[in-house]
């Protein structure tokens, strides 16, 4: 009786406990992907990026005389159909922790077990399962730094090799055609431009990690804050889809630390931010839709998406160069530098006093590294409603931040075409990507600030201090 191996955000063959267990079971293995309610419910860019990842995963499986079976529909129904058609006796998958995936997986596991199927979930998406790391008094960490101290020297098991053989069934069940799902259909901003900025698949991710460890990690502590430099690993896109395991990243970072490479510890810390985000989303799932600190739910953030300031923020024309450059970078590349994410999130929620949920949703629609846990934590942290919050009165000043982190204006010049005699291609790409109804042109004058850094700061502090909770 075959084992169905259900791929979701784990699009790799190496260090994949569920796949390894299936291959070692002595039974045929049928790799499957289900385009179900959870996968379809994501934003346009994550769905598009998922489609790219699936295509590459299928190729890797084919090189091992296997293949990916594609089905579309409600997950449990698809699984039951496949079990019936293949006489499978087991379904294995890697665990996920966001509320939508968890609700689905719990339902699927219970129902399949009742059907007499060996339904089993495995680790693989995280370094530590959310219930494995506990504070001294029990319970999960609600503050990042003590969690880092608790895990920073932890030995984690070695990575699993890619299975040498993926035993195929005698006959394959039918598969839908991936291309027929048109997963890029909702990419209104030109999938091709975004595609040119992606590095897709397991071997691309491994090369990225290798190059970063050799060339990038030593300067990481300083370069990671400079958005014009390629000073970070860029692995978030691959980690989001599981094209590389966090364990592979951890081992590479630990080895670099042992070799005394500067920057290695700082990078390991970032991997633990990802863990922290996942532990929070598991233990406090409301982080994705309402204020993590519940009292902040009463804060009168503006929620009307039609507001002039919301439109200006989304379209990258607030008149604040750091903010606009960042919003345009995301529109064109599907990525945004971490420092820039903090600046635009602070500007939206503090200077413009708009709800963090507007930003969270816009990011989900446009990021190719969209991750339910890191995005939710990033937005709540920036708004001051989250755990481990920057105190609400610390408002990023997007003008002084520019002087500090983009001294020679290389970042803003790369993304803002207006008032440049000969704008670079990146800045022009933005105007090729935007919809016509935004009616913007590279030859327009650059707009005046919608809210200046000083006025916005005063207004934010006033609103935050006068809140009545
Ligand atoms: P590196 O600097 O090389 O770090 C290595 C890895 O550590 C990253 O790939 C990522 O997996 C993890 N990491 C780094 N910084 C963070 C962080 N602050 N929080 C959690 N994990 C981190 N990251 C996403 O992956 N997806 C998102 O949807 C996302 N949304 C964000 C929204 C906001 C408002 C903010 C402030 C941050 C968000 N982040 C998100 C975190 C961070 O910006 C990105 O992970 C980082 O920019 C990715 O670049 P990199 O891969 O070069 O990271």
C-alpha cells in the first residue's frame, strides 16, 4: 500500500523527515500537491511564487523517476479520492503552524485516522517545535531575547540526506496540469519582472546559502542594515516555501560561528526571529488578525482603504523617499529589505495612523517571501501592538534613517525615477509594472510629503499618549 507524501511549504527532497520516512517505509511513495482552500487563500505573489516552486520540485522528483501529482479541491476530499484510487495506506506531511493550515490539518488527520489511514505529521519547517522550547516557569517565550539565549547553543540533529531512491508505484494516479491553474493570473504587476528577481528551488537555495556563507556572513552585522547593498542572505523566499531547511541554515551558521566569522552570530539570531514568530503564531494564533496585546485592539487606527494616505502609501508616493523607494522595490521585485520593512510599517501605523492590518494584507498580496508568521510578527512589532514591542513612543524617523542607512542615496535612486535625468532600469521597471489607473509617470514631479517626518511623529505620539487604555 503506497504512502502519499503531501507537499505544502516543504518543496525540497533533502532534509525532509516526512519524505525520508515514506522512502524508508518499504512502500511505494506518491508525492502529491493539493491546490486547496489554504493555498488558494493566499495573496497573488505567494501563489505565483508557489507555482514556480512546484514546477522545480516536480523536475527534481522526475530526476528520481518519481513525479508530483497535482490535484485541486478541498484537501480532505482530494486525499480520500487519491487513497481510493491508489489504495494508499498512509499520508505523511510536514507540520505547519498558522491557524488556517492547522485547522485543516487537524481535521484531515482525525478524518483519515477514522478511515483507518496512517496519517502522520513530521517536523521540518522549524528548528524547534513550538512546544519544545519553554521558559523556566513553563510555557512559551513571549519575549525574543530570552528565547535566543535559551536556544543559541543548542545542538540540533544533523540534516537528512536526499533519499537515494523514491520508490515509485506500479501505476501513477492521474494528475492535473500545473500550468492550467494559472497561478500567476492575479499578478497584476507583470509576473515576468518579479520572476526575474526570484531564485527558485532547492539547488538555487543551496547555492544562495553557500555564497552567503563564503562572501556575505563576515560583513553581515553591518551590511544587513544597508538596503542598497546585497548584504543579507535573501533566503527568506526559499525558507518560506521550504526549498531549504532551517536546519541546513542553522548548521551553516553554527559552523561559521565556530570558524570565528564575524556576523555569524547575528545571522543565527535572525533565524531565531523566524522561530520566535512561529512559536507565537502557534501559541497565540490571534496574532494574524487582531492585536497581540489585546488592549491595543481599542486603538483608533484608520481602517478605510480608500483614504488618500493609504493609497499614497501603497503606490509609493507618500513624498517620503525611504518609504516610497521601499514600496516600489516590493512592487517590482516581490521583496523588500528588512530595514525598509520596518520603516514603511512604522510610517503607515505611526505617521499615518493607519491600521497595521492594511499593511499586513498588502504585504501578503505582494511579497514572494510572504510568511504568515514573520509577516504578522513584523507588523505587530512595528505597530507597537505586538510582543517584545518597541515601545510605542519609539517612532522611526524615515528622514534620519535615510541619512544613516542610505547616506549616498543609492537605494532611493535605484527605485525613485522622478527628477532623475537618467533613471536606472529598476526605477523605470516600477512604471512598467503599475496599473494604468494609478496614473503615475516617471516624468512627474516627485510629490511633497503627505505627512512630514516631524508632523507625523508629533501626531503619533499625541495619539499614542492619549489612548485611553
Ligand atoms: P537574512 O537577514 O539573511 O536572515 C536570514 C533569515 O532569518 C531570513 O531569511 C528569515 O527567514 C529570518 N529572518 C530575518 N529577519 C527576520 C525577522 N525580522 N523576523 C522573522 N524572521 C526573520 N519575513 C519573511 O520571511 N516573510 C514575511 O512575510 C515578512 N514580513 C515582514 C513584515 C514586516 C513589517 C517586517 C518588519 C519584517 C518582515 N519579515 C518577513 C522579516 C524580514 O524582513 C525578512 O525575513 C528579511 O528581510 C528577509 O531577508 P533575508 O532572507 O535576506 O534575511
